[in-house]
C-alpha cells in the first residue's frame, strides 16, 4: 500500500495546503496530514483547533487521516512505517529551505524520501502568515482559505 505524510503547522490551513493534500491523496492510497506540535513557534491556533479545521476542510478526501505529531518528522514517519514525505513548493523562494530540509532528512533517515508538489498557480502566492496578517487587520480572507477557517480566524481575531 502506498502511503505518504504531508506535514506542517497549517496555521491556518489555506487553499494551497488543500490543493497539495488533494494532489498527494490522488497519488497515494493513504495520506496522513500531520499537524506539527511545534513549541518553538508562536501559533494562532492550538494543535486541536488546527486538526479540527483540517479534518473539516479535507472531509471530501476519504483516504486522508489528520493527526498531530511532535519531534523529528523523519523519526515519526519511520516509526509508522511511512517512507514518503510530501512538501509543497509555492515559489522559488521556498526551494532553498525545502531543499536543505530534504537533504538533512535524507542524512537522518536515508530510507525516507521527500517529494515536492506544487499547488495550483492560483494558490502559489498564498501563505499562512499572509492570511493571518490580512485577517488580523480586518481583511476578508475567504478567497484564500476554506469557509471553516475563515470563520475561525474571524472568531479568533475579533476586535472588541
């Protein structure tokens, strides 16, 4: 059975994330969307909130499981017998960081492969940090994120 992991903080999940997940779910029989528990980052949504939003946003993809993880992704993947990591590349600016991460992961776990998928060009410029900034400043993010995420952002960032 072909299985892969698509991991990230997904804070929040964007249409670009959904597009990459859908592409990976089409290629692999099982896709695990792994929501990172990253204590080094200041995140807007808790891991539980991010998982709930991902599950709702990916409900139409029956072969996608949403879970959380902590620690090194390659160790977590190997412990589950999964040897393929999916990474999304939006723009050339993502490439250097993702390339370094893929090579480092290869050193840590030579039997875990990284595959890069590009989102639809309509979503190639959208980032979670940009969405958070637009939402925090009162802008409409509906064109960048699923409805559940837009509503959650509005609730989380509501001005008194």
